C-alpha cells in the first residue's frame, strides 16, 4: 500500500475542496485531495452557473460578498478563462406580495453592504423591452452574474496542482479514522494518507464522512431540474429569477437559453442518479414563457440535473467538527453553493491554518444538528 504523509487531506474534489486545496497550497502547505470520481464532475460541474446574491440568507452575505470579489478576478486566481460574465441579476415580481419581499430583502441586504436597485415595471421594459408586461418590478444587482460550471472546478484543481497539491482522482476515501497521530484515510485503490488536519468537502456524501466521526446530520440529496434550448440570437443579458425561484432563466452567449426552477427533483446519492420529471420541465418552460414571451416557439434540446446536498434549514455546515479536533466540514449548500464556493475554500483554508476566519460563519455551525441521531449515526 502506498502511504503519503501530508499537512492537509481533503475528501471531495468539488468546488469547495478544490478551492481550499488551491488556497492551502499557495500558502506553502502540503495537501492531498482525494476525489472518488473526477474533480468537478458532481454538483459543482453540472449546476446552472448562477452567481446570485439576492434571496440568499442575509447572514450569508459576508461570505457571498467575499466570493463576488474573487469571481470578478477569477481568471487571475486560477489562470484560466472560466466564462465568468458579470451581467447583473434581476429578481422580479409578478404581484405586490413579491414586490414587498424584494423591497424588504433590499433593506436587509444594505446592512451587509449589498446594494440592490429597485426598478418598477416601466423601468424594466425600458431597459429590457423583451420582458413581459406582467412584471411589476424587480430588484437589480449589477455585480452578480454567471460562470461556466464545467470549467471552474477543474481550473481550480489544475491551479492547485501547479501550486503543489497532490490531486488524486478515482480515489474514494473508504476508511477514515483518527488516533493520537492524526487522521488515517485509506482509499478504495489502496492509498493510505496520514494528516493532522482533514477537510470534509464530500458534497451529497458528506454525511457519511461526518458520521464516521460521531456527527450524523440529516442530509438529503436534491436534484434541481435544468433544461436548455436550441441556440437563438443572444438577447437575454441578465439572469432573471422570480421571487422564491419558481423559475430562473439565463442565456449563454452561444445562444442557448437555460431554464431552471422549482420544484426541486429527487436525487439518488446511492445509485448516483438525478432524475428530471418531464412535468417539472414543462411547468418551468411555461413559467419562463410568462416572463419572456418571445421564447414561445423555441425547442428544448436537453434536460439534466445533479446531486446536491441539502439540509433541513437550507443552510450549509461550514466550520470545525464539534467531536474531532483537526476536522473541518463544508457541505449542505442546498442548491446555492456555486456562488459562495471560491470564498468557502478560502475560509476553510483560514480555519485549517489559523483556527479562525474574519468571515462570520456562526450560523453555519455543526451544532445545529447536535441532537440528531439519524441513520448514519453508526456508519
Ligand atoms: C443542477 C444543479 C444546479 C445548481 N445551480 C446552482 C446555481 O446556479 N448557483 C449556485 O450557487 N449553486 C447551484 N447549485 C449548487 C452548487 O452546485 C453546489 O452547492 C456546489 O457545487 C457544491 O459543491 P461541493 O464541492 O460541496 O460538492 P460537489 O461538487 O458535489 O463535490 C463533492 C465531491 O466529493 C466527492 N466525494 C464524495 N464522497 C467521497 C469520498 N468518500 N471520497 C472521495 N471523494 C468523495 C464526490 O465525488 C464529489 O465530486 C446547483 C446544484 C445542482 C445539482
């Protein structure tokens, strides 16, 4: 069996794990990242690509603001173009109730240094004449945008590798223990890694990791339904989303329109399948047409989903284990972790090296689930 000693071992090569690997490696730490399949092949690589802050839990805005700062200069961080486009995000209202939600949120967000401009119906149609006249107003955040999820995490992994990280794909961590000498992780292909510090960034499988260390969590797997159309001439510049996310629309510069929305589908994190129910796709397309009527005769060419970790309060766990010194968790992003991903990696790296971070993460403590005794309790 090959044995490696390292400063940090990371289990899970999605955006959280790879961005932490990059930050730690650039600090001069030795890092081994274990990925069961291929980096960025799960939720981090198949998501909608939306970098929105509106509608985020307010206390998550410091983390999201930190991420915005990284997204705006991502090419210089990872050394590759990941198709980041800062074209603004429009969170729209169809009725007065929606509008009140938007205005309330804007007032709260201002406290966190996030300014949302309130637009009325005529403003909207003046700026974007293709929007339906059913929209009565919106919150506009011009600094938000999109990125190509297929490109981002592999770019992080390559940058981490260039900085010295040892990235091992097709290495599923199957044995995970800790004794007086630190963590001992063994992979399915017979690699043994020993490290004093471990990061659990295993996405929709993180509960299996945390349960090994006596921390079961009520994690479920969700599969947000996504659909993409044939390409049409580019006209939808901002991303657009109704309050509560029953529909979200964006267009890539190549012309394809991507439509997502609720209800979230069910994902199977045992068989590793995420299923898109046709009725959800049809419902989302109908809702998209209500907002952008000119999409009326467009053809869908593909639907997909992915396997995402959700927690009951729709907030992630980010921070130290409460049972095991040297173990840090970041998982359960509940359908909106792509935007915060680059900042989560930096925060994990700060926690793992300095034991603290300037970014407030108290609401994301593992302590929320301290009383949970679930099915993974004995895993
Ligand atoms: C369809 C879809 C659309 C979404 N849209 C958006 C969006 O528009 N905006 C947004 O902000 N967020 C969005 N999200 C959420 C976002 O994609 C996720 O929150 C984020 O990518 C989670 O990253 P992660 O690194 O925690 O998990 P993942 O990307 O799932 O990575 C976890 C990795 O851990 C590996 N792993 C698991 N167990 C082990 C083990 N034992 N050993 C080794 N490796 C292991 C897995 O193979 C996987 O690669 C969406 C998610 C989905 C599925």
